[in-house]
C-alpha cells in the first residue's frame, strides 16, 4: 500500500467514525438537546417544553408539558421555594444576606434587580465583599447565560445585583458566593417564578 492510499484510508476511517458519532448523537440525544416530543430524547429523558422550546431533561417531577401553566402549578406546590418579602434573610457561616428590595417583587421570569445588605454575626455591615451570583434550575440542570453585576449602592453593606436573570418559569436557586478578605462563604435563596 502506498503512502497516499494509506492516508486516504485513514481519512476515510476518521470521517466514518465522525459520521457514526454524529448519527449516535442524533439517535440518543443527551440532556439539553432540543426536542419536540419525548420520543426525540430516547432513553429515560423527557422533552421539557417552556416558552415553546423543548429540551431533553431527566424527569423532575412534572413530566412532559407543553405550557407554562404546568410549571406554575408545580412551582406553587414546591416546598423548597421561599416567599419573597423585604427583610428576607439567610445566613452562611460568616455572613448574613438580607433583601432590601427587589424590582419587580416578588422575583419574576426574566431580569430582576435586587438590593441586599450583608452583615456579620454581630449585625455589623460588611463592605469590600466580592460577590458572585449563580442562578440555576436544579431540576433542569442548567443556569442562565446572563451574568449579574454586583455593585455597592453607597449604603454601608448594601449591594445591587442586576440583572438576576431567571429566564424560565419554575424553581430557581440563586447562590451568592462571598469572598471576605481571606475567607469564603455561600448563601442560597430559592424562588419559584411564574
């Protein structure tokens, strides 16, 4: 076999392998693959449809649905969700975060603007914090592509988080990772949005 024919054979095998992988991906799409019905997902995945767009997901309590109404019903009954109110607070091991305001209130599907105050165990306002905001839908296994900017408001210990993007209806967990000097803390708020 000549060097040219060996190269052509290797290229053909490589292209055949790639084509086989692509066919395998189409016949067994994974979590997050677009779908129109559960049959498109294969295996034990469901087609979870929100806002007219479906993605393959693991079963997470409400099966396949085609409208936001199902998500709202499931969300209303979700015991993990907190009810928003000014003053709602959560504590980590070092830091307490409390809602000063939310616009809109309660949080909705789409962009939200939050102001939270951060204090230590004695209630003293904390400044010079580095805060990272991470919204995820744990039942769907995805976050949001929009990053929230965190800026001090000028009031001691207060920070604006904007936008907190909760782009689909359902249960969201918003984790605040907080760096204070050489220490780390984490606080999570859970909300259902319509």
